[in-house]
C-alpha cells in the first residue's frame, strides 16, 4: 500500500457513510472523516453528487402513511367482473363460431347421408319390402337416460332424455318457449370435438311440444348435446 493510501476496508466503510452524510445523520467527528475522505476520492464525490438530490425526496415522505396498509381502488371489483364477463363473452363467441362451422360440415354430411338413405329406400322398395316407422329390434328395449339441461331465459324444458340405439342416439325433449316459426337444430358432440346433427324442429311459442331427434352418433361416443336457433345461438345444452 502506498504512503497515504487508505486501506480497502476503510474506503468501503467511508463510502457506505455517504448516504447518512447526505441525510444529515452523521455526528460531527464521523462527518469530518467522510468529508476529509471526499477531498481525496473523486469516485466517492461522484457517488455523493448522485445520491444527494434524493435526500429532499426522502424528507417529503409521510412515514405514518407507509404504516397504513394500502386499500384497493373502490372500483376494483367492478373492473374484475367486467374483465371476466368480457373473457366469457369472447369464449362463448368462439364456441358459437365453432358450432356454426360444425353445422356447415354436418349439413354437407347430411346431404350425403340423405342421398344414401334415398338409395336404400329405393332398393328396399324394389325388393318388395314395406318401409315404415319401425327402425330396429332394440327400440322396444332401449333404456331411457334422463338429462339435466341448461336453457336460456324463456325456454323451459319439463322433460329431456336420451335413448341409445344400435344405429345412434335419440334425443327426446318436452318443453315450451321455443320461438314460433323459428327453426332449431340439435347436435351431439363427439369426444374428438366434432359435431353430429340430430335433426331440426320448428318452435311453436308458448305451447308445449315434444320432439324426438335422432343422430347417427353412438351414445358411448357422445359427450354433449346442444340445441341452437337460426342465429347459431345455443338455447339448450347438456354435458353427457
């Protein structure tokens, strides 16, 4: 160490005292030692010049206010609810778009199935068999599965359930409040996310109506069922 040069430890201690010096917290002797050090240390003079303006800001602090826990803004709850509602609306809009796309795909599939069904009817008629409502030997013994459904305001369902068949799944609904003259469409959702059509019906307003709707999707493959209006808005929904 050269003559007159301070030890590293002493320099560090004096540098740590710059803050108390700027705040006026050092006694006379200690303050004199720090000032004497500053006369010969350009680095510490630069540090002091940087922190000195902060002393005025610290003096303006209300220390009693810091002891009081801050209260949340009065409209925080409303803002959170608004954000949740916005995210829910966006999610429902995405689901509606998905349902509309699925319905368009299912319409195309329905056209193909209708053509196939017509060909089968013609073939059966050509063979001399009668074509009636009877659909298979399992209809008389198929179990009834009651459903708990959610509906939009104005639509009331007094009874709903499923009947599994070997050829697909049947949805039976008894309810009222479906807008008169409006077409409603039933769809089943499969585990892979695809939607399978289950037929359509026309609302009759406040009068009670019973609908039997059928889908080619097997019961074990169905995870949800929904009924939508002409705008694609979901008016009835149930997870299976």
